[in-house]
């Protein structure tokens, strides 16, 4: 699990091969999906969850002024290569390991 932080106005490209199994949950702020044809998609607020697989979403954008955060869950922990078209987009990898005590 990791967190994507998008400062106000930031945009980050969604590379299908890197995001194919990702499920996102908006934990702070709002995030707008940019559709395949470049048109603006829906704006998702706090608590909204979304899959990227097969949606044709090509970017995530923060339409607000405050930093938006999206918690990204993937089936396997892996390193993600991130490409941003905005200097204020940042990724922070956060591995969470849960140990079961029996």
C-alpha cells in the first residue's frame, strides 16, 4: 500500500502497465479522473474508491488548491515508477506489513 500526494493543480499520468491492478481511495481532498480522450472525468471526493484497470483513465488531477491524497492498494508490494507532468506531484511508497500472532 502506498500514498499518492497531489498538490493543488498537480497532474500525474496513469501508465496502464504500472497501474493495472491498483485500487485507489481518496483520503484527503478531491481527485479528478482525466479520460482517454483528454476530457475531464468525474471528480472524486473523500472516501471514494476507484479501479483503474480497463477504465481508459489516462491521468489523475487535483482540481483544488490543497493537497489531495489517494491511498493506492495493489495485490503485491512493488516499486512503482512514477511520471508526473507537474512539479508538485509526489509519490511516497508506504509498505505496511501485518504480522499475525497466533
